[in-house]
C-alpha cells in the first residue's frame, strides 16, 4: 500500500477543478511520529477544499482565502521564494516552490481556498491545506502529483521550511492514506502504513474544542522535539525508537525532564499496538482505558496539557466517556472522547468518523 499512486488526473484537466484533503484525528500515538514511533490516526470527513482555474496568460498565481476574505498573488519565478507574509500565504507559496523544486511545471491559475476543519484545533488543518494546494496546482497544470509517500514528504517540507513548524509526517500520511471505516497504523520507521478496521460497535468518537487555539510553530511542540533529540543523543541512539531493554539503566538516570519525555514515547508506542489489538477483539472498554492512559502521560510526562484542555477532558468523562485525551501537539486544541452507544456528548462536541483520503472532487 505504501507505494500506491496519488489521485490520478485526466489528460486534459477541466477549466475549473477542486481538490479536497481531509483533516485527521489521531486515535492514539501522540508525539511519537518524530521519534520514528507508532501512531494510529484516521482521516475525517471535514477538511480543506482548493478550487483552481487556469489563467490564459502570464505567470501569476492569484490565491483567495474565502474564509478570511484575504488574497495573495505572486509570479511563478523568483518571487515564489521571496518571503511571504505570515499565515496561509506561506502555505500557498511554499506549495508552489516545493512543486517547482520537484520539477513539476506549474501554470498560472486562480485558487480559492475554503475549509470546514477548524484551524488551531489540533485536527491537521495545516497538512490538509498543504495537500489540497499541491493536488490543485498539479491538476490545473495537467501534471501528475508525486505519489502519496513523496507528496507527504513534500508537504512536510512546506510546514518545516516555510512555516517554521518542525512537524513529522503523521498528519500528511493520515490525510493521504485515509479509508472509510478504517484508521491507519503508521510505523514511522519506513514509514509503513497499514489499514486497521475501526468498528466501534455503536460507540461514538467525538471531539470537543478546548477553546485554546494552538500554533505548532509557536507552541512548545518544537521544544519537545528538541528535548527528544537531545535525549536520544545522550543515550547514544539515532532516535528513541532504537531504545531496548539494554538501555533501561541509562533511561532511569536521565536528568528530568528528559526521563519523562522518553517514558512517554516508549509507553505510547506500546499503547498503539495495544489499541490495535483491543479493536481487533472489539474491546472498546480497553480502548477507552488506553485513551485515558495516553492523556495522563501527555499531561504528566510530556506536559502538553493546559487547564482548558483538562476541563474539556473532565466534561467528556462526566458525559460518560470511556476514555478521553488531548489530540494533536497539545498546548490547547481539541480533546477526543470515546462515548458508549447511549452516551450524550458534552455541549459543543462534534462526532468524527473515518473517511476517505485526499482526492479530486
């Protein structure tokens, strides 16, 4: 499955087309992706749409963010690499620049961007924007996009190099490899992507916004990533995924907070495979327990929770959730809850279901 092609195009693209990339919810496996670890996300039905219409002449790309009533324009030349204002414009210019770097010839076009996945909620809106932009730019040029794994890496460069967020590949792979009624187990060492059936037997997954928007580029996300890098260096391994029984003594004497960060990553990897096993035997109570354990670890060992997130988790538990945890990079954003079939989600919660991956509509 890893080498499957990206969405294909007709040889003569229509005058106007629309690309869609979904957001994602990570069921479990948080802050493991940049440590070569395991995670279990699924694409959701909400996401970002980018409509593209070719322009008859010139070398200009004109982009409109409909939700914000803002616009940008630049030439497909030296101006692409010029500094862009902060925010969504960097994604547009970054997408164009990275596709050109991959020797994909782009055409002048008009882009319209809109979405229904909340920004800053920890649901993968940035990756969805990058992917939808790349698919639309390729489609309007009549060019095949990179295959899915290569496209995920390209979109990660947009976030890393253009937007200053040192993200891993989790969001991009979840958006590109999503399947209805499935999560995807991603082993970041590879990466290897494996579909996992998500039969909830009437149970409901729902997200609730903590009310605290998060920005990966300005939050403690990059700090946590650097802490893990330093811990791996101190332990003499390339990444925390390389740690085994022979490292236990060294891990035990790591200075804090390094010891807590490592403990979270190692146990979170174990929780991913325990969740896959629990889903396989339809043990939703165990899945809920693992979500609770993940949140406790993210709160206490990884320290990415905030009071508003804790209040959202408590609201989910009062509503009868079998388990609830912060999702995404933390420091705000959304909480995911697993509710029993007769459970009533807390006010403001939104049901989330696995849907198909990025595509042309």
